[in-house]
């Protein structure tokens, strides 16, 4: 994902990263290299220009050139610019509450990934506790209805289709009454696409939009098509109106031109990315995470800074020693859980770790699980936390009762703890530096070890 772009941008940044002083010339050179990288990535020219001008202006300000660590400051500026071009923050769907039916219209050209994305979105909403249904309004190709039906069965979401139907508005209306009878709260409508934008398609989609009055109009666009994805989004927005974009095949997009240009050119947020062919391969679009990935270095510095607010250096060193000696205890684990909570969202932690950004989503981390872990650990006595080996069956059942969990959960936590200790030992051998030990800890937290 975005490999080519990352390579070029991180090369450019590396040239200034460690410098004790940087000159205007250094900045010009770095910005120039990034500009070339963006152009090669098929980023829209207007976007590139804007990026270059604003970065240079800010980077040449007093703050950077005179700062203690100008290289880092410069990287931060580039990072923040990228985030802003990618759309600043994650944009959620705006759906109604579960007592009213929300409607999502999926639009896009043939082959862009509409049908696949409809199913992916349905699966995601289902996991969030909604009751979605899929509506087959691509009436042009009979195979399209069948494809949706197969996907629906696969993910356990009902699919409404009318074989031989000619009018998508009628299909929508029938689906809508079926939805009401069946306590559905979200209708996801898969629509007709053509190889190219044409009037009949737009007219049909317009009619469907007027009938369905959707809460979300999502354009599904193929990221591999670069600028043409952006042009298509622009046209759809002008003709039909969009609330957001789903960028598919992001797994194969090495360049990132569409992702970087979309928001600036169309004004519409990227809401999701498709990252593979399976129904699970679908993620919300996090601008900061993507920016971090493009920079290719993870924001180790701010991770450390953030961690530093909570941990003082001594504590970190002690922790490191403990990890080395393998006497990391349950007590330490509990402290760790508490301090991660203090540090803010897990996601922001995960995203700052090099190599982890984008690989672990906060959604993948079971927050309830973290809570129950904390409950279990808190229900132990200090003595038990200092030495987990004394926790036999009767202690286990007392802890389970005290924490409102089960003996099996307590046993699982202890097992995990053993595994963690082994992992930690390995990791601490890899790095003798307490700061990186902290990031390892966070990494394990993100990786579901805690
Ligand atoms: N690698 C990858 N393939 C995708 C993704 N989304 C869709 N596809 C594939 O793209 C092709 C077209 O998808 P489809 O949903 O049928 O497109 P539609 O014509 O717009 O409905 C299929 O082979 C999908 O498996 C994605 O995010 N990543
Ligand atoms: Mg389709």
C-alpha cells in the first residue's frame, strides 16, 4: 500500500531528519523531492502546488530554522500538511438512530467495487450492532444481483432482490416496506454502474436518489485509477451529490494520488478504504494514519513525548530491567494498563509506532477485554500480583467472583501473561533502550497481547 510514495517521501525527509541545523536550501531541496514524489504518485497538480507553497512558507518561518531540532519540526510540518490534505480527521457515516431506517446509496462505475463494498459496509454495520440489509438495484446485469445475494449469505445479511425487475425505484420501494416489516435499520443500495459516466445512468441514479432520499451517498471509486477516480467523484458530486467516497483496491495502490487529491479537489471526505477482496477488508479512512504511512517513519518522537508525560525516565528504566530479568509482574501489567489509559486513545499510540500504523485498528482491540483485564488484575491481592505462581484454583475463583468474570477468563489472562513475559524477554534483548521498550509495550498492547 502506497509503497512507492512512501519510499520517495521518506528518502526526502531522511535527508533533513537528523540535521542539527538546516538551511533554506535544505528545505527547498526536501520540498522539491517531495513535490516530485507527489507528482509521480499522480497527485493532482493543484494539490501539489498548494502543498509545496504552504509547506515552504511554514518551514521557512523562524520556528523551524531556529528550533532545537529543525529536522523534526520540518517533518512535523510535512506530516500535518499531509493529514490536512487527506481530510484531517476520520469521517463517520451520518446515519439515523436504530428506530428509523437509514439509507445508503452506493454509486460508481462498473468494476469500481460497488457490490463488494456494499457487502463490506453491511458487515461492518452489522458488527457495530445495526441491522443492515442489502438491496440489489443493479438491474442491468442479472449476475450483479446474484453476486450480491452470494455475498449476503456469506456475511449473514439479508439481500432484497426482484428477479426480472426493470425499475430500480420500484425495487427500492418494495425493499423499503420489507425493511419496515423486518426491523431493518439500514438499507444499503447497490446500484447500476457503467463503464463510463453517461446520461441514462445519471438519470436513473437521480430518480433513485429522489425516491430513497438517502442519508449517505457514497461514491465507490477505484484508487488504482488515480486522477480519474477524482474526476469521477467530481462529476458524480455535481450531478447527484455525494456525502463521501469509498476508495477501493487501496491494497494495490502504490501511489496514493487519488487519496491525496480527493478531499481538496472534490471537497468530499474519504470515509472508507477497501483493502482486499474479502468482506472484512474494509477500514475507515484515518488521515493521520495514512500520513504516517506515507512518511514511512511512524511518529516515534511524539510517542515518546506522550509516554514521557506519564512515565518518568526512572520508571521506564526499571521496567526495562524487569523485562530483561523476566520479573515483570502482574502488578506492572496493571500499572501499564492504567498508564496506557492515561496516555489517551490507544489508536493514537498504535499509529505512532513505526511499522504498526495501519496494521492494527483500535476497533480490532477489544476495549471490553481491556476493561475486564483491569478488573481481574484489580481483584487480585498485591501479593498475588507480585507472584502469579501462587494463584491456584481457589484464588482463581475468588478473583473471578471479585471481578465479575469467570474462572476461564482468569486462567486465560494468566496464560497471556506468561506469553507476554516470554515476548518481552525476546524484545528487550532486541533493544537495550528504555524508550523503545516503551514503544514495544505499546506495540504489544496494540497487538492484542494485553
Ligand atoms: N484487491 C481488491 N479488490 C477489490 C476491492 N474491492 C473490490 N475488488 C474487486 O474488484 C472487482 C469488482 O468489484 P465489484 O464489487 O463487482 O464492482 P462493481 O461492478 O462496482 O459492483 C471484484 O473482482 C472485486 O473482488 C478491494 O478493495 N481490493
Ligand atoms: Mg456490482
